[in-house]
C-alpha cells in the first residue's frame, strides 16, 4: 500500500500495462476495452492506440493478469507483454484525511 495516497489499501488492486500491437483503430480499441471491462474486478481500461498500450486497473483477487490477457487474446488481438504501470499518487480528499489522522 502506498503510504502517501492510500491506494491499493486492500492489497489486491493493481494496475498493469498490456502491450497489444495489433490495435489500429477505434473499433480495435472498443473490442479490447470490452473484453477487459467484461472481466470480474476490472475497474478501468485505458487504450493508447499510438503506443499500443492498454492500462488496466483490476482487483487481483477477482481476475488475474493471465485471465485478462486471455480475454483479450480471445478477441483476436495478441497480448505480447505485461508490465507494471507507473504509480501515480492520488492526493484527493481521502488522502488528506488519512494523513491528518495518521
């Protein structure tokens, strides 16, 4: 858990970047996004067509990166790699309150 922003408080929320080089257009983006968001525990999916990266935040207790990768592969797009997403701190009201009481 990040002590600065309190993200991943339950220890199972993760964000991974899936490399999907076959995506070319908005229809590809919709297909991959639909496959990812259809998986249990997936909270968000952001597709970057220029870099061919799909950034997915999910609860690893409900779906694994392998299961999400397979769901994308099943649409006809191949996942060629998975990496950890860069961590971005969320300094909203919740983190301010958390800091005040810690």
